[in-house]
């Protein structure tokens, strides 16, 4: 309390707002990861399937915008706002997305460094990845083989898939590292983002979309749709896109975000 000199009355001081420390963010994500690692595989599967289906709306929203925009270079700057839609649904809906898990469960693994935690992380990864890809397959088959979308929208879907498939294996891998890096950074930023959560998701995923960085699940919807429309072979999609994007996403999330941010916390604690 402090005295108001003009009136002689007391008034309560306004609370001082402090930014959360890196340790507070780390501990928040660590606690959430511990809870996720205790979830049964069946729960992870259904949540992962929901996420794979939801990610289909990234391609659908982007494709709809692209279909109605003029064929100009700047159009991609507008259409890629649609890319953020699937991520918004998945993250705000608390669905399991593989690339989020290149950060969260890695923190308990780096802390304990034991076989039981490693096995649990691999279990979570395997179940969520398979469920995400299955959901992506279902939604792209619906997009490709139903009359839900007009022919010119289908052409936009093909254009998006072809753009994803343009780079070779090594380029997709490098772009995958950037995508995994950014998505894991987004997860790192979210615990204390509060009312800015939606903007954090939109801005980060928009950059992933505009940069054509390779995200294994969002890209799976795009490239699976290309294969479903017989514009590319399934083998080519799996070998030239899904595999390098998966490797890149894991490297970007685990090494460039989880390991480095965990190391800074442990280094700080060891010097105290």
C-alpha cells in the first residue's frame, strides 16, 4: 500500500507484470509431457487420428483461397493464411500432432536418460505418427474423390501438392528441419502466450507455409492428395517427401529446440 499525497488516502500498488523465465516455460512443458507419456496408446491414437483429419483443413483452406485468387505472385502471401487453419484446430483442440511431440516428451527423456522413458517416447511417436498419417489419408481421399469441391478447387489442390513435391530429397529434408524447428519453437512459446496464443500459432505456421517448409503431416495431406488424383505415385510421395520431411522435422524439433533449451536450463541450475 502507498499513500496518495494529494488526498492522504491509501491506494493499492498495481501488480508488476513479469515475463516468464525460460525455466518456467521448460517446467510447464515438462509437466504436460509427463501427463502425455502416461496416456494409453488407444487415447493417443484417437487424438492423433483427429489431428490428422483436422490438418486436412490446412490444405482445404489454402486451396479454396488459391482457387479464387488471381494467378499472381503475391497470391501465395494471401492463400497461405489458410495453411494456419489446421494448426489452429489441432492445437486449440488439444489434439496430438507428431511435430509437437518432437519437443514435449523429449524433455523428460533428456532429464532421465533411461530406457523406459525412451521406449515410452518411441511408443508415443509411433502411435501418433501412424494416426496422423491415417487421418491425412482419409481426408485427402475425401477431398480427391468426392464432389465436395468444384473442379477448379481440385486444380488448386493439385497445384499445392506439386509445389510440395518440387524439391528433391535433400531439399525436403533441409526444409523439414526448418519446419520442425519453427513448430517446436511455437510449442515453446505457447504456455505463457495467454491471449496471444492464436497469433503465435497463425504467425509461426504462416511462415512455415510461405517458406514452403516441409511439414510431414500437413505435407502428407497435400502430397497424398496428389497421389490420390494420380498425379504422382504413392511410392514417390512416401520416398521423396514423407521420409525426408519426417527426418527433418525430428532433427529440427529435437536438436534445435528441445536439446538446446533443455541444456540452457540444466547449465543454469548446475552453476547455482
